[in-house]
């Protein structure tokens, strides 16, 4: 297959489906399992009114797509963004099924979201939106059945509102059970040490492991990071703490570069005070499109989908693309990367640190435990590196790319469960 055979701009779910079908073919997956996984189990769409600060009511649309739960409760984030629609949430839900299976977690996959512009909503409006959405989802979510987490546009505060709403409407008398409804909560409300930084931490463990395989020292690594939110910021910060040099950062407000390395904490302070990356004194403001031409060893797309297009993939200088975001690389770009000998470490592996530590948070909630940060990081390292090594092994065994290798690991686990349990009735 060459990049000319693919159509850039296809639906995100079609792209996600094609990735898993490639692995299904390579490994000769049971056709019944393939058919089941081609469609989400449940597609929940809710329209609900929210009182705005102006005194008016607005109708919002929210989604919860439950893709598969053969390995355990549905698990996946909640996204607040203007582009959220059924197709996007379906793709994100499917990726969660494969991500949790690859990491060896006792979870299935789901995703949710609300079509909205969170930046234009006050804190009170966001609270009413979140509580009303949680109420609308009702018993479709629950600590034993479907466990949400933060994603783009949401954070620990939104998770705490969700859990509090659920505790007051469905929680019963067990004050601890409701905490396990959501992960990514604040520490004061039952969150885990290390959850906020977990996705970025996992991305950095993967970069470190890839460098070892490529025979490079971490001090030789230069990084360009797209997105400076939860994933992008913590990836950049931890990479710098590990001795790597962050040479370019790009978000929706602009882009900055410095071949000597950007001071990540100072850049965050600048972003917090000016609401923009542009004008940062510790680097040069560059045109956003020039970000893709910056010289670097590692490129981390950690913003939104379809950012690494075939045209950009032809220009990048990196040796490895580590997908912090979900679906950042188009299928055409994937082909270009392959042709250029650039390694792509797929999203379902690279950004799985978030759901791995979410699992730790859920276990702590259910057992009324508190784990120290050192234990969380050690266990995260163990699981994500095991997933990396399994991925590399399957890619070698089937003479394929790492993305397909990662899907093979996930599909093996799912197929084994279906083979042993059978398909009801
Ligand atoms: P976030 O809302 O905290 O940050 C998103 C970042 O993307 C912001 O810096 C924003 O400026 C940037 N961005 C948005 N549109 C852009 C554009 N057109 N060009 C350049 N930059 C743009 O979100 P997040 O939680 O960091 O999530 C980022 C990605 O990582 C998403 O794909 C998400 O699904 C994925 N992810 C997140 C987690 C998590 O734990 N938060 C876990 C796994 C995967």
C-alpha cells in the first residue's frame, strides 16, 4: 500500500477501524471477533438543558460510546470540545478497547464527550453542564460498569463533580463505592498520586525505552511537542527532568522554539499569565506551520487528531514519532513515515500511562488504600514497558510496524476471552 491509495479526510472511525482490521488480517483473527469489534456495543446520545449565567437555558448534546467490555468494565475519558461528534467519540472509544487490552488491564473501552467550547463557559456553567450530563447518563455509568476519566477540556474538577453527582443520586449508603465511578480525581477527593502527570510520564518512559533500543543516550534526545495541555506539558517537563532537550512547543495559540532547549516550567508560567505561548522570552516565536520543520530526534504530537498529515510527515526531521494524542497521525502519514524509515510508536501504547494509573486509582478506591508516588511510578513503568516489549516482539514476529504489533497484542487477549467464554447465548 502507498499513501496514494488512501484518502486524507476520511472519518476518524473509519481510520480507527482500518488500523484494527490490518492487525486482524495479519494475525488471522477469528472473523466472529472481528465482526463484533467493528461496531461499538452501545451508542448513548443525550440532549439536556443547562442554565447559563445569563439566566437562559441552552441545550447541549453529550455522548457515551461503550465499545467493548469482554475484558471488564468500560473505561475511557470525557472530552469537552467543539468538534466532539458521534464519529470522533466512536473512534476514541474503540482505541480505548485496544489500549486497555494491550496494557493488560481488566477493562473494556469507552469514551464520552460534550460538544461545547469549554473556554467560553464559566466555572459555574461547566459545573452545571457536568452535573446535568452525569445525571442524564444515569445508570449507564457506574464503578463496576463504566468508569469515566478526564480527556481534552476536562480535568480533576470535572471528575469530582461527576463523582459527587453520582454519589448523591446513585451512591446509596456506601460512601466509598461512588469514588470509584471516575478516575483522575483530585487527591483530596480520592485521586491517586501521579495521575495528573501519568500520561506524560508514560510517554517519557516509552521515549527512554525506545532510545535504549536505538542506541541513543537520553542526553542526545531533542524533542518537539505539539500540545501544551495535560499530556504535552507533563511530557515536556518530565523529558527535561530526564535530561532531554525540548526544542519546540506548539499549541492552538502559537509556537516557540529554542535549539538550546526551552525552560518548560518558565514556558508554563508564561502560558498561565498570557494565555499564549507567543512572546516567550526564553525562545523564538515561530509560525505554527514552521513547528513541523524544527530539527529534533523525537516528535510528540500531544494535541488533537489528524495533525501529522502526509505533507507534514514528508518534512519532519525526527527519527521517532511518539503519539501522546489519540489518532494524531493520518493513515497516509503513517505510510510516509514507514517509507522514510521513521518509527511511529502508536497512541494505544504511547499514551496508555493515563489509563494505567487510572486503573491504580480505581484499585486504591475499591480497597480504601493510598499508594505512594514511588509505588505508582514503579508499577506504571513495569506495565508500560511490558506492553512496549510485547509490541516490539509481535511486530518482529509478523514482520510489521509497531502500530500493528500493538493491535495484535491487544486482539490476542480479547480473542482468547471470546474463545473461552463463547458468544452469548
Ligand atoms: P488538554 O485539553 O489538556 O490540552 C490540549 C492541547 O492541545 C492544548 O495545549 C491545546 O492548545 C492544544 N491544541 C488544541 N488544538 C490544537 C491545534 N489545532 N493545534 C495545535 N495545538 C492544539 O488535553 P490533553 O488531556 O492534554 O489531551 C491531548 C491529547 O492526548 C488528546 O488526544 C487526548 O485524547 C490524549 N490523551 C489524554 C490523556 C489524559 O490523561 N489527559 C490520556 C491519553 C490520551
